[in-house]
C-alpha cells in the first residue's frame, strides 16, 4: 500500500507510457529493424533474397512458438520479469549476430534465439498486462500501448540505417544498436513495470470492484457497445468453438499479406529507383519502410476510439481490405510513381495497425481476460508463424521470377479469404 501512495493515483496511468516504451524496443528495433540491415548484408555476403528472408521467417515463427513457453514464464516469474528475460535474450542473440552472422547456419540459429527473445519480451506479456490493469478503458489503453510498436517501427529503423551508413555500410553496426536498445529495455521493465494492480493495493482502472461494475454498466449503455464475455472460458471449451478458429485463421491470412509487403519494401523500392543513401532522406527506402509502421499508428488509435463502439471482427475485416488495396499499390510504387510509393504505406500501415489492436480485444472480449494468455499459447504460434512465411515466399518468388507479381497475387488472395472469415466470426455461445 505505501508504494501505491507514492504514485499519487492509479499506477496504471503512470505505467502505460513506460510499458509503451518497453514494448516499442524489441518490436521497433529487433523485429522491424532486420529488413533494413538485410539490404546491406545481401550486398556484403552475396545472399539471395529467399535465403536472407528465411531467417526473418524463422524469427517470426519463433515469435509465435514462444507463446507455448510464455504462460509458464509468466506463471513462474510474472509478466515483468518475462519482459526482461525476453529483452536480454534478444540483446545477446543480436550481439552474436554482429560477431558471427556472416555464417549462414549460425545466422539461422541466431534467428531462432532472436525470435524467442522478441516473443518473451513483447506481445503476449504486454497485452496480458493491459488486460489485467484495465477493464473500462481497455480498448483505449491497448491501442495507445501497442502504438509504441508503430512509433518505434518508424523511428528505430531510421536510427539503424543511419548507424550503418555512418560506419560505411557495415551492417554489424545495426545489430550492435539493437543489442544496446534491448538491454536498456530490460532495465526499464525491471524498474518500472508491475504485474497486477493488486501488487500495489489497487484495482483495475483505479476503481473498486463495485465501481467497475457500475462504470461498465454505464458505459455499455453509452460508449461501450461491444460484446463482453460474462465468463472466463476454459481453454478446451474455447477450442471447440467456431469463433476461435475463424479468428485465428482469418487473422493469420490477413497478416500473411502484411509480412509479404513490409519485409520486401526496402529491397523492392531499391529495385524501383530509390537509394538507401539518397541525400534526400524521405526518398530513402528505409524512410518509406518506417512510414508504413508510422501509418499503423492511425489504425491503432482508430481502434482506441472505435474498439468499444464497433465489434472487433468488423474492424479487422475493414483492416484486411485496406491491406489488400495497399498491396496492389505496392506493385506500382517507384521513383516515377511517388504517389503510389507514399499512398501504399498509409493503406498497409492502417490495415495492420487496426487489426493488430483489434485482435487481442476480440480474444479478450469473446473468451474473458483471465483466459487470454492460455488461449494465446495456442493461437499465437499460428497467427505469428504462418504470416512470416510470406517473407520467405515473397523473397523466393522474386528469386525465381525476378519480380513480386506472383507473390502479391497469392498474398492478396489469402488476405481476401481472411477478411471474409473475420466477417463471419461472431461471439461464441457456451454449450449447456
């Protein structure tokens, strides 16, 4: 209780920007940074796009498969230490990447460790913390905190690119920057994050349980119009519902297109007349790559304000159609078609940002907040692993065909299917 008094109020509002920072580092640096580094590694090591993007696919797969371990880590150590463990593992892995990443087998092995580190240090623990600390303001806070990934995704790759250019194109400098940032993130997590409001003698939203019930009741009659499960589902019961599989498959299909476009942006724009060292910084591929992530802030914040008025499944479907439109414009983007080069990041970024925040809200609202991390252990390996195959397939099809046409047709068709599945994903009905 004394520690709670020091905050001068509800600590959740104090923790929110710090949690946003902790989340932004592994996502902005370690997840979104490598595609910028890859362009320099390719030139130095003479690897093909399919080869180097296989590493990124492995990172993404481990990001999802790590969800099997996260519930155990969170039960044993709590979300705070889980975040710190993940950041430390990521930092150590990318340090080794800088030292020995020129060996292809070592590069792939270190991608496994990097992906696991990002998994432990980002998505599931952060989403679980938001769900534990907030109820009435859940959508707002989820959008603001996860917006840290978008802010980091815009700023941090620019830092990585500038560091590599400053060191004469030495791609190892990029990995060193990521390592330093992740170590700093681990320290902030240990110092600033708290697992539950009860640890400080507080309650979610800073309200007593009776006040929460009244606030939710008042909000549902006004601002909150979305479905909220009255119970916390058991995992085995949730897995028997049609809703959970429509959500998992639909989300995986939509994000397949996201990874296909995002990861290939630096290389594709370099092919289309843009230069990584252009004196006009906003014409560099790294800037437009970061712009995609910056534009995702629009989607994330949209959900912050619409997520309690509009069902998440509808928001995700709209986001999917936006991604498809952006994927089409990706093909036309070039130095001669600047309108497409700057419009497709808006559509792709908005689509990903809106779906990224809406998805955990859908799972929490449909199946209950206490069930979230258990369901994530099943859902995340699929929703993370499958989309990251888009990076490898797009790179491989480029090597085979000399362009991204076939990759985009496949990815857009998959995303369209996913958007339709999300429209069909209605709240589950508990048997009996």
